């Protein structure tokens, strides 16, 4: 059974940082595209960042380029999203997802999902 468990969300002031973790069981993350999506109230779920089976293969939404980084620890089967210089518009529920292909930008391309972790950035 595949499980993705996110952690690390919370409340932070604008300009601050958070690191989200996604610990995975039941699949080997190095065989998958691992991605972070986010969904704010009343908005569609959007792809924020993704990392492929080689660490050099990454994607970032324009809105987070230069502020967020994505990384992977294969030994721990865990994916991270480091978020710096956070803005109030980054407030959303953040979801970890896995896909066997690169690079699906829509949530329908991802077969496995975590339960989400809330990030709230105060101004």
C-alpha cells in the first residue's frame, strides 16, 4: 500500500521559511516524478515544484522560482520542499504527489497523493 505523509507546515510571517517533508512508503521515489502541489481556498490545485528520477530534473512554477527548492533523499524515501521568502499568497494546503511520468502539470497525472499540510503566511 502506497502512503505519502506530509509534514512541516505551519504559521509563519512573511519573509520567513518553512521546510515541508513528504515521507513515502510503498514505492521508491527515485522511480517516480515527485511533486508538490498547493491549493488555496476557492482556487484550483496548482503544481508548485517537481523533481524527476535524476535530481537535475526539476520544475518550479514561475511564482516560486528563486524562493523554493525541491530535493530528495533516496535513502529516507523522502522529498523536501524548502520554502524561503514566503509571501501571504503562498498560503495554501500543500500536497505531495507521485507520478510515473515526467512532467504532468495537472493533478490528473499523479496517481498517489498525501493528505496535505497547511501553510499560512501572515503579512
